[in-house]
């Protein structure tokens, strides 16, 4: 297996310099900062990532103000009580992307957010206090209890909010194999994801970096 220092040097070479590599590092928020974010923003980002999946991101981003208006600024309590008729109406609304199954997922995820509010005080508290050394456990929870949050959608939501998480992008997957950490693995296997978590935890211990930074460095080795 390749040492972190060797990974870092290769990533810096590929980016052009250490300065350029460091400028590309993701920003991770503190627990306090994450808990200060209101739950409507988590539902908003959750929805954004669900709609981006398998679609052209710039189209979703261009229409985002329409999404905010259509879904009541993503107030979880309001969205959770959207009627079936209102969802059907949204499926005809040109200000958003009219994918009915994803529109229904927004209501389902609003219910999920409310459930975590009851359990933890807020959805923010639920995700912010999850230990980073078991971030795949949070991925699996999002996938199981949320709607359409499997694959990279849930992890991308976490990363976008500033929660420390690695991402299983193609470059990261290729790097894990190219650098001798794994021979092969499946992103759909819980057992394999736990193995990847252990690899990331070891690289974090070696480097003192966050999971997000290690993830970006691995991606830049490809």
C-alpha cells in the first residue's frame, strides 16, 4: 500500500503544485457550525443532490430559485404535509425539473427530517454529531431511512453541507485500486464500504487530515 506522503506528492504533481492542491481542498465545518444550520437547508441540499443525480447539474442549479419557491423554502413541516394533489401539480411546474418520483422523494425526505428532529432535537444534530470514523454508517442510515439517498447522493449532500465525508467517485475508486489498497470492491457491498472506511481512517491517522481532504488527495492521484 502507498503511504500518505507518496499519495500527497503524486497528487501535488498532478495538480501542478502543492499550492494548487491545497487550494482544491474541501472545507469542513465544525460540529458547532453544522448545528447552527437550520434543517430547511439540509432538506434543500438533500433535494438538490437527489435531483442532480443522473441529470445535468447546471440545469438544476439554474432552476434552484424555482425549487425553493415550489417547496416552501424547504420547511420540513410544510413539505411533509404537501398533499398528493400538490405533488401532482408540481409535476407540471416548469420552474422546476418535473420528475415525479423525485418530487415525491422530497416529501418523503421531509418526513425523514422531522423524524430525526424528534429523535435528536434537529436533523442538524443527527448528522453533525455522527463520528467521522464511521461515516459509512451515516451513509447507510441515509440510504435506509431516507428516500433516494443511496449511492453518492447522500455522501454528496453531507460533503456539500460541510460534513466531513469521503466520496466514492470514479477517481477515488480507481485510486484505491491503483495504489494497492484494494484489489477490487463493490460500492454496493456494506462489507467493502467498511473496508474502505478503515483505509481512510488509517490515512487520516497518518496525515492528520480530514476524510474530505484525503478523499480529494486520492482523487488527484488519478
